[in-house]
């Protein structure tokens, strides 16, 4: 393998700096009690100005605990269900043969081409008939499984040697044993990747809960903070809310990073 030139890291470092500067401004602004941003943002954090008042304001004057609980409910359930269904369906499409397999798979892929915003109105009409508005159901049921997750797992499992599956069948193992004892343990990186994507997507979703929830007690943290910031219009509070919302996704990515990178790399090999 050819060694990467050290000069290749220069544009990558500049690009990384470009992405991290807005984050530093957000972090700095969260500790400064200011209504509008002013001055040099890289000089905001000084011993004279650092304060936790923005965070305390959110924790005291908002239903932050309830919003966090709502976000956990509408995030954790889809995460585990997407990981499970992606593993099962990915295994079927990667290793099993049945009539119309390729047609079904690529029809599923075509659904990804539809912008999710196009489905908001039909879903609202349907969920209204079900009586699901302002409940957890419209935020959980459509996210039970992910077509993109199935794609990732299928691509990854296609790289696994067929000899392992054939040897297991020769030893008398059935499909369930092969899946749970061989394929599933070997697919941990890509399944962790699916779970990471699911967590970040559902935790950061603003549009869907904004449409289907109507009371503060049902707001997830994204909608709750947005409603609070709309009423306050305070820059420091806005940045503090952004930091609080960012922390869980950062921790999840940090925890699953090694699986995430490996899953993304190998799911595109074949």
C-alpha cells in the first residue's frame, strides 16, 4: 500500500479546523451571559466572564428533565429495533436466495430517494385517524427499522467468507444458529454503526416531533429547547442549549468510534 504523503494532511487539517471553529464558538458562547454575540468569540472565555448561569437557567426554567426523558424514549427504542431488523434483513439479503430478492432489495433502496418531508402530510393524516398525535407512537413506529441500516449490514455480510456458513451447516447447525452464533458476532462493527446512525438521527430530529407533538410535556429536547429559545431570544442560552443537546450524541459516537469506523469501511468493500 502506498504511503500517504504528509502534504495530504494539510488540506485535511484546514478542513477539520473549518468544522471545529463553529463548535468552539458555540462552546464559548454557552459560558457567557450575553443576549447578543459581540466582540471576538475567541476572547469570550476569560476568568472574569465565565459563568454557568445559562445552563442553570435552562435547568431551572424549563422542563428539561422531561424533555430528556422523551428524547431517550423516542431514541433508544428505534436504536435497538433498527439494529435488530438491520441484522436480520441484512443477513437474509446477503446470504439467502429467494425469488425476487434483488428486485425487492432495490425497490427498498429506491424508497430512500423520497425526501422524508414528502411523507409528513400523509403521515399526519394517518396518525390523526389513529389518534396518535401528541403521543410517542408517530415518533417511534416509522423509525422501527431503517432501509439504510439494512443496506449497510447486507454489504458487510457479503464480505464474510461463505466457508464459515457452509462448515456450520455441515456440522448440523440451522439458520438460526448460524445467524446468532457466527454472523451476528462477526457483524458487531456494522451493527454498532447502524445503532450510532439511529441514535444521532433520532436524538437530533427536530422536524418530526415539531409536527406531531403539541404540548411541552411531550416535547423531546430538540423541540423543547427550540421553544424555550424562541421565547427567550438569548444568545448565551441558545448556545448552552445546543451544548446540552450535543453531549449525548458526542458520547455515543466516542464510545462506538472504533466500531463505527470499521463498519463504514468494510460495508463498502463489496
